[in-house]
């Protein structure tokens, strides 16, 4: 029975969905001097420690503080072809994003963006159908009604030959109000695990790329104190239908947010890849021995 239980667990691991969990890190914005962004740091799968140093993004640029790190990912193990990006607030905080379009010529917008890079450019490009993407806002049990319009024309999940790039864009609802307040946002996309690089790869992230939530124009973004239902009483999580629209032309992007620049040249420590062929073979040998014993 123990062996059969181990085998069932092993096969479940092989077919599990892929979750990339990102934790809001207040110290990054403070260190870099930004108040219009909430920066995040990957913490699952187990990531390398974050490092920060002053670097010059280009030859003629001033030196600036850049933070980054790495994490191992094996997208080929996503047996149910689901890839989730889980954006989480600290335990004692809730993420709050708000704006009122009022008489603005263009509606205020907020973007949730992530860029991961790998030097192993073996994958086939996949532009995920945005209509298959689902959003799940977990408000931690405070009973907040999320007010937004999701712009599918400005949102995407792309699996690139050398990385992953995703953006979710939100604007005010029909009443002109953008009001998001949540402990966790889970964005789940469907992909083809047979078209990605097979095996574990090391991906790097950096604040010189994208790993943040943006403040909407003339709006606010902050980590508020969490005063909701205590964790022992449970929390509520509601998967909301996508209120989608095609984005209008919004003119020139005047946001004073950093744009992608080359990642630091120093290579992060590499992890030992898992030999999936050996792992699968050994699992089925265990199964065969159990069946023979019966």
C-alpha cells in the first residue's frame, strides 16, 4: 500500500498544474525610490535569494539600483496544460488599486506584468488565447466587490522561445470606477506542454524588466493593512467572469515607469535538472512490482 501510494503521488506530481507564486515586496520599491509600483518577488517554485546592486542599464545611463534573482521551472510537467501566476500580498496586507475616470480623456489603467528570461531558447512560441484565461480574486474574506473592466485586447500570456511574458490590463467599470482590493490574484492560462522545452530550465527575473503592478493614472496603488476575517475562520475566493472589451487607442504612454533593459550579465546559480525519463521509468517499475505482489 505504501508503494502504491508513493506511485500515485509521483504520477500526480507529473500531471500537476504549474504555479508561479509571486509575493509583494515593499522593500524593493523603497530601495529603488518608486511610489507608483508594487514590486513582486518569486517565491515558488523555490527561488534563489534576491540580490540588489547599482548597475548601469545602458552605456550612457546613470547607475540605478536593480534587484533580481532566478527560479527553476519545468513547463513540460504541466500535465493538465494549466499555467497559473499567483500574485500575493504579505500576510498582514491587502493590495488596493483604485481610480475614477471622471472627465479624463482616456480612462486610467493598471497593469499586472511579469517577464522571466532563460538563456535556453528551445521552446516553440505560444501566444495563449486570451479567451481561455481566467481571473480569480481572493479578497481574504473582507467581502469586497471588485469593480473593473478587463481589456483582453491589451492583455496577453506569451510563452517565448527564451522566456515568459504576461500582462493583464484593467480599466474602470462602466460606472467609471476602478476599485480592486484583494489578498491574492490568480491568473490561469491554458498552454500546450508538448511545445515547450522538455525538462527544467533556470529563469531569471529583474526589476529592470517587468515584475510589478502599476498605479493607474491619477489613482492609487498601495499595500493596506489587512483587517479582514482572521485566517482561522476561512477566506472567500471568487472567480469572476471576464468583463472584456477591446482597448481603444490610448495615445502616448507617459507613465514614468522603468522599461526593460538587458538583465545583469552575471549568471545565477544553476540547478540540477530532473531526469524525467528515469523518474517515470522507476515509478512504473514500482507499479509493476506492486501488481506482481498482488
